[in-house]
C-alpha cells in the first residue's frame, strides 16, 4: 500500500488479520481474549512529516516507499486529520508563489490535535533572516483564516517561532476533559481517538487498584494526568528534560496536584529502588508504590527494569512492539498472572499494533 493511502472498505478485515497475528504470537503465554480498540479508517493521524521536492516551478510533498525507497509524490494524504489534509494543498500553493519562503525549503512537518489547533514547521537548508520572518508572518495570517495556526521556521542551529512551538490538545477520558501541551519536534501519540481509548482502558484497570503509582517513561504526562484521580500519589519519571517540563506544565494546566515528575531514566529508577529508601529527594517510606505503569520504547524493558517491575503488586504495560512485549512477559508471568490484554490500532494499514496488559501478582 502506498504511503498515506486508505482503503476503508478493507479496514475491518485488515485489523482482524493483525489481531489474529498477535493472538498467535502470544498463544504460548495463554493471554486472555484481547479487547480490541479500532481506529477511525480515515483522517486519524495527527502528525505528518514530508520532504519537499523542487521541480522547476513546481513544488510538492514527497514521501519514500519504506521498501523500495522510491520517491512518491503526495498531493493528498487521507490518513491525516482533516485539518492537515485540507492545509497541505493550500500551503503548497502559497509557497509556490513566494520565492523567499520556498527557497531551499527541505521539509514540512504538521502537528494538530483533536482540539483543532495546527502547528506547521518549515525546515530549510539555509539561514533565515528578517525578510523570511516578514514573509512567514504574512503567510500565517493568510492561512489562519481556516482556524488556529502557528508557524515555525527551522534551519541549522536556528528556530524562529511565530508565536509558540506547541499546540494544546484536548482529550476526553471517560467523563473528564484533559488538556495537554504537545511540543513541536517531540513525541506525541499520533492517533488521538485511539489514544483516548488507551487512556480510558488504563483508567478502567486503575479503578480496581489502590495506593500509589510509579510511572516509567511518562513523556508529557499522557497517562499520568488520566490516572491521577485513581491513586493517592503518582510518581512519574522521564529522561527527556523537554518532556518533563511539558508534563509539569500539563499538571498545572489541569490543576492536578498529586503527580510528582522526576528526571530519571528507567535504569536509574531501577537502581535507586532496588537499593534503598529514596528516589532522588523523595522519601519512599511515605508512599505505597504497589502499582507500576511502563510505556517503553520499541526495545522494551531491560533486564534490570523487568526485575524492578516484577516486585510490584500490579503492572500496567503499554507496548508499541509486540515482539519485545512477548519477551518481557515471558519473564513477568513467572511472578504475575495476565488479567487483561488489549490491542489498540494506532497505525491502520500497517503491521504495527499497540498492546496494553494488566498483570497481577500471583501471591495475591
């Protein structure tokens, strides 16, 4: 399937095939019947990045086929949220007519949210000056007639923000509305509808738990904010300083006061907890950390972190890679039983499938 194309009439069949493949992969672990959360079949992607191709007077978005590496012209991108899809031809048409803005333009990134805000980043292979900024301001004013819009110009060691470098996303989780700062050039969940389903699923598990929560790989607080009402305290850890600032900002934005964000890698957290009674300056004796949530990168959990999480009564494991999840679960089922298993179709029409697992200590 060519990048960006959709086949809504085939969506249910393609998803069923992916779910069957995951069931076969986890069959040796005897996981429960998966809870399946589908995606909208079109207009679901909230992030998109394109190279820009210059062909004489013509200018257009391109992507590369992941297998053949063939250059593919993209004039329409139906997987994208409608705000991005509508803006793409408008932006290209405006850039074609402006020599200053199109000159040595290398890449265009789009970031939007269910809130309707849109952020566009223009990336250049040249330095940007006051004349570029003047023309970019005029472009922003023209494009903003369609809705809330911010624009950024980037070049080597250079970043010009025309107002701000983030959007405020709005997610509905059960009966709550949560607001998230999502920063340009940082990781955010690409499928807003499925992300809401992931958060609601995690909350449905958390309602059966008690005490305090330790979260590893918290990012901008995506799960932290949603889960905060279900625990006395949430200790959220993350290595990226930019993500930590965003998580703290989001706690303030939503008036959530029982989340503490610490800059620590999962490996450092493991070492600290396995050693003693303090996590940085946090006194662990005042906490009842009996639940842990992990949302690791594709590589999964390292052995030390697997050892750490195996000590918790309850584990919530969100995975973007079923293969590494299976390897980690093969160790964790020695101490825990798998209570629930869910799949979330973040990336329709690809082989990728996000998983959620709730594990409970066997001794309980």
